[in-house]
């Protein structure tokens, strides 16, 4: 039985999970694979902290090159994250003739073209299932299960931190800062949660899925990204009254000519399956011409769920190797990628939830509705609560019919200039 040596760069939470899975599930891996997987070397800057897993003597090193240059190691697992030195390590691994598995969504979103090209040139496999959705097999589904389908829409809750915060706010009526603090205390959010709460992590993931779904590389800088820091308990409560729940969605839609890619908070109906995906769970919805809709739900992070996706990629590469193939399925899903223009946000149309804080004086509604009407925007329903007892204004919220984004944004600029408006208005798009 063949023994395959693996090199691991990055021995943090996921790295420890990978080592644990390889040790504790060695028998089932061997039975299914027909080969033995062995960790040959592990590189990390910190090789003294106890990770809770046993590592043979001599395996740990602080020198990444000792892993990358080891002639016995066939597969490199990169788990350090970020752009550099991860990019350099991955490219060197490929240059040295080693297959690569990575969970690094930021790296692939920004430098995917370079890395995939290097792998293709060498005829090597590159696995990245863990980069999007953790344990959810969305990469494999798009590349293989849905490979004959013309995908038109991908929508996903792909960041567990943001989903935990919004779920906490919805279920316990707490504010954003309270929910964030609890997420940090429980280890669901980093000390610096910027990438998660500002939607950047979700943008990395939807860029990867867009490339796989439509065969189109996506420029991260062209994706509209909006986080959840402006969501208030008031928004959550009003959404509930209208029959919706607020989620941070990563969205990619292809109409045959251009792609609409964006990340922002969105309201989805309470009876939709994704509306009830709470806590740190992820969900990804795929629509196409053959099966209409599929929704995949599962753990989007964590040592063992993400580690399982990493090991699954390693096993796929070894299976290909055992039959004499460097790679069986194109890493990018398509044999060749083709640039497709991204749709400007000004071009999209949607229904919208609008929240204003206004002075408690006569004529406010007439002024706001007049401006909306001038921009071809019609009101579907409205909630106005209470009296202004503290001089900070009263909330006025509206659901508006399907309108052009540009018209809505132009109207809000004009409304925010009114002397009866106390603070900048808030907009949440509705995804039905």
C-alpha cells in the first residue's frame, strides 16, 4: 500500500484539526483511499505551544523551505492565510512539483489566476474546498455535480461570525456591539473582526464561487461590499414585522451578458430555508437551468469541519495520482476562463427597506414620499412609531416596490438633506 507524505505549513486551529483527523481517522482514510497518509513535516513560527495533538519528534520546524524542498513530500497544505508569504509558498510548492491544498480564500480571490495557471502548467492538482463554506462541499458540487448546468444565481450566508451576530440580535433583541462581544468571548469572532463584519471575507468567497460558476475571473475591487455594523435592533424588529429576517448575503447573478456580484445585508422572507440558518452555520443557494434550486447548509468554520474539507481534497489528489492523473477536473471548473463584465450597482433593481429618523412634526411623510415619487419610487408599506420624547427624532420605516438602485440612492441623498431628517438614512435590500 502506497504511503503518501504530506507537508503542512501553518499549525493553527485548522492545522491541528487536520493532524487530528489524519491520526484518529487513519483507518477509514486508508480503507477508502487504498493508501496511507503521513504528515512528513509541519512548519510554523510557533512550534512550542501545545495544540492538543501528538506530533512525532522531528516533524515540527520553523523553516517553511524545509517542507517545500523535501523531496519525499508530495502534497503541501497551506493554512497560514493572507496574501504573503502564502502566495510565495504556494507558487514554490507548485514549482517544486508538489500538489497543493489550501483553505486560503483571500489568496485565491486575489491571486487565483496566477496560482491556477501555475498548477495547470505543471499538471498538478490544487484543492481548495475549505476556502468557501468550510465543511459544505460547494466547490466540489459546482465543479462536478453541477458541471452540466448553466448556473444563474449563487446566494450565500458564508461568514459564520456575521451570521452569529445577526442571529443573536434577532433572537435576543440585543444591539450589534453586545452580540459582537459575545461572539468574541465564545471564539466565533477574531479580536479584530473587520474582515468578517465588513463583508470582506464574504467578498473573497463569492469571488471564488463566481469564477467556478461562470468561468469568469472576478476583480475583488469591483465587488460592492457592505458590512453589518449599521444594522440596529430597530431594523431587526421592523424586518420581523414585515415578515423578513436580515442576513449578510454574498450574491452572484449571471444574466448571460454581465455578472452582478455584491455583498451586503439583505432581508429574506422568514419562510425561506436560509432565513432559519442561524448561529455560525453557513448556507449556499445555487440556481440553474436544470434543477432550479439547491441549498447546501453546514458548518462553515471550525477545526474539524474545515479540517475534514482539507483532508477530503488531499484524498482526491491522491486518488488522481494513483491512477496516473495529476488532475482529473479543471481547478477552475472550466477548461478556460473568460472575462465577463461586472454589472454596476446603479444597474441593479430590487425591493428595498428604508429607515429614517425624522423630527416629530407635520408634513414629514409628505416631503419624503414626494422625493421618492419624483425618483419613480413607490411605497409598498410603512411603519411609524412613538413620539419624540428625547429630541432625537422618531423612526420611520418603509418597504418600497422594485426600483432601480440609482434612483433609490439619488433619492436618499436628497432626503438626507431635509431639515426634518435627524440622521443618515439606512437602506437594506430585499432578496426574494
